[in-house]
């Protein structure tokens, strides 16, 4: 396992990722917008860009993310 490329701490269990939120040039450099649902593990990974979303105060907040499994199964429409 490897640590995620980028970790975003969020306050809601449902998040959207387009891979370009912090990239100058916007969505044209990212990927299609996907909606992800954080489950009881407290985190979810984007299947496109490997960005990890961690629920603030959840079980994964403050954890060693290099030891956590990839959780890309939260993607939905």
C-alpha cells in the first residue's frame, strides 16, 4: 500500500470530486465529476485521481493513511 496522493478533510459524508479543484485552468485539466459517499471507515478515495476524502472527526481522521486500504467503492451518480 502507498499513501494517497492528496488528502482532503471534509465535514460531510457526501463529496464531489472533479480532479481539478485546486488546479489552475479548472475542470478541463481534471476528470468527470463524481460523487462519493464516505462510509463507516471515515474515508473514501476517488477512483480517477486517488484523492482521499477524510471525514473530520471520523475514524480515519488523524490515522496513518499509508496503512489504510484504498476505498474507491464510494463512487456514485
